[in-house]
C-alpha cells in the first residue's frame, strides 16, 4: 500500500514536470517584455545622460545590464530541463532515484535475503 502511494506521488510529480517542460512562454509575452524593456532603457539612459552628463553613463549601463540579465534569466526559465550547465541536473536525479529503487527491490529478488518461513 505504501509503495502504491509513493509510485502514485512519483507519477504525479513526473506529470507536473512534464507540463512545465512542454508549456512555452507565450511569444507575445517575450516580444512585449523585450520591447518595453529596450524602450525604457534607451529612454532612461538618454535622460540620465542629458540631466547628469556623461558621468551618469556608467551607472546607467550597469542598471541596463542588470535588467537585461533578469530578462534573459526569465526566458531561460522556459526550458529548465535541458542538458546544459545552467539547467537542472535531472539526469543525475534520475540515476540516483533508479539506484534507490534498485536497492529497495533487491531483497525481493535475492533468495539469500528472503526471510525463512
């Protein structure tokens, strides 16, 4: 009964991960986000330089770099399960789970570990 519950929970989690993997970020959202961000950064940086002179260019570029990094991270979160260095280590997790399952069911199939009747 406990094994059935754990298997059911495993398949529920697997289904949730599959839905995450197969649901893309809407293209309109990405285009809108990038357009607004670029327009804002160009306008903000231009105003910073006009008001404060060229000394404001470096802090404005640092802020622009940070905001563009956040945007890139949000797009990267669209597919978190690829085999790249900055994605989730799902392969290692699956191998670890398979080893744990093998250790759990090994006594069921090894006659030397069966309890005497």
